[in-house]
C-alpha cells in the first residue's frame, strides 16, 4: 500500500516512507564533484584567517617554547585527522545532503539534529563568518593604515554582502571562484614555508625548544593554545554538507576529505616553522598579524603590505566556502519541516537556496558588528566541538545498529579512532567551560535554547498540516 507520510513518490505512484527526505533533495542536485573537488573544498574552507593570525597567541600560551607550540599544532592536526577519518566513513555510507546534520539526526533523532542546525545557524557558521569578516577589516588596515574602526566594520559588511550575492547567483561560478582563491592562498603559504627559513634569522634565537619542567600553568596554556589551533583547522567538517553532489561518493568523498586534511596538517606545521624563522619566538609571541609581521621583518615593509593581499584572499574565500556549504544545511532543515520554510526554496532563475544564503550572511553581519574576533573564536570552536563529538559517536551507533551495512571505507583502528576523537572533543569543551565559565554558560545556554524552539516549530508545523 502507499504510505501517507512525508516521503518520496516512486515511479509506481506509491510514497516510500523508508526513503529519507535528504535523498529527495540529493536527487534535485547534480552529482558533479570529484575527489579533487572535495579536497579543494576541504582545504578552501580550512585555510582562512587562523593560520595568518593565531600562531602568535599559540606561541604565547606555550610559554614561548617553540617545540611546545609546534607540538600543539601537530596534536591539533591529529585531532582533526581523527575526525576526518571518522566522518569519511559516515560520508561514504550516508551520501545525501546535510552532512553532520543528517548523521546526528539518523543516530540520535531529530531533536539533537535540530539543536545542531540551530546552533550552526546562530553561532557556529555565522560566528565563523563574523570572525572572518572582522579579520578582513583588521588585515585591510595593513594595506590602508588610516582605516578606522568604523571603516573596518564597513569592510566586514561589504565583504559579507558581496559573498552572499556571488553565492546567490550560481553554485557553479561560486565553486570556480573558490578553486582559484584556494590556489592563490596555497601559493602564499608555500612562499612563507620556503622563503622565511631561507632568509629569516629567527631560528637562531631558539635556545630551549621544550620547557625544562611541566606544571599546571603550562598545561592549561597548552589547552588554551589548542583552541586557537582548532580554529585554524576549523572547516574540515563543512565538506560533509555537499555530500549529495559528489560523484561516486563511496569512493571520492573519503579520499577527498582525508587527502585535503592531511595536506593542511603538513602545510600548517611547516608554515609555523617559517613564522619562527621570520620573527623568532619572542616577536612571534607578541604578534597578532603574524604573516605580515614575519614577511616585513624579513623582507621589509613593502613586502609586508603585499603579503596582506593573499591573506585577505584567504580570509574572504574561507567565508565564501562557509556560505556555500552551510546554507545547504538550513535548506535541508527547511525541507525536513523544522526550520524557516522560506529557507527551503530554490531561486527560480539561479537554482540556489537564495533565502538560506541571505539569512546566514545577514546574521553573520549582525555578529560581526557586535563582537570581537577573540570572543567569536572561542564561541565557534567550543560550541562546534560538542556536535563534532556527537558526529564521532554516530559511527559507533551505526556500526551497532547496522552491522551488516556496506561500508566502502571504514575508519582505521575502529573503535579507538572515533573514541579518541570523542574524548578529545569532551576535553576541549570542559576546558573551555573551566577557563571561561561565563562564556561556557552562555554558549551552552544558547544550545539549550534550541529545544523549546524545536518544540515550537514541530507544533507549528503540525498545526499547519
């Protein structure tokens, strides 16, 4: 018989309740992305402002010890790789649109999935956009020293508005722009990796790479440094949102995600070595615009101003990638009937989720006007890792619930890999709450606000039917 539940109508006219809504959406989207595209999107989303701005804070929190600071970058990369390997299995077994939102929904139910999507909209994606927009204004001052605080805010608004317009006009041209921008910022990082160690003298200033003894202050500083490092690595999970557009996803999605993540780890560690060579550990600890300062200290002020150009490209393109990918989650939520209905509409001319794009860019602009880069950074990483940990647990849930399901890619060293990733997420969350209790309470409170909002939406949707 034909079910009356919300589901997909098959060729024989019957509605199949066992088919999920995201499969219907994936049928509306063309599978055109390859493993290379997934890798580019992964790298393009990750490389933003973090690697150009936060290494100074990481060095300072590491007590000025180069070995400890580099170690934090390596450990942060390993944690990111654990997550990428875990999500690679999820992505090749659940190939529809929505990514992490869909993983949490299928593993833990619609309530937790909504709370993730709600938090993604209110804090995670929008907070990332706001932080990147604020960083754009800050770095624009390197090219135009007279830029005022008001001018920086105007720059942030213009950037977000332009990116929203670009994404609204078409997905294909947006992806093309992202590819070009990713190549440009990768070349800039290669320059830092090669040129700074060749011509800089900072490595000669390193006397003690590691602290002679460890104490609670150093360990706590290392954990605080990890927040900045994870911000720099932030974005690897966004590739899951476009899973419904990957050709042969069982093969291409895990390859692209893992390769892109591995490439970023190598690039980031080598870039930090370059920063030490360009500035030395003391100057690096005091720097908030590391790339410009390192290049300026090594090659002069003109070079410092020129390096600001690829830095700006990197920051803006990362914001571009977030709008491109995250808007799909809100589109999926609207199709599931648990978010603003308008966000589930496709533009009749451009074929994009235009309302979803405008909504996330607009809210990101509001946050950019009301907060600072450091505060937004803490909120984004802290809140995000609650749900990244749930994503890691999803692998274990699916393995137990569906033991015979085909898994073209299996996370290596299961269950150790996902367990380590989940435990790491828990440590990051608890450490943030301990060191910043007010921000922790506000962040967790924002997440819990999603529960009554979800209940209201479900009730409204039920009444509407």
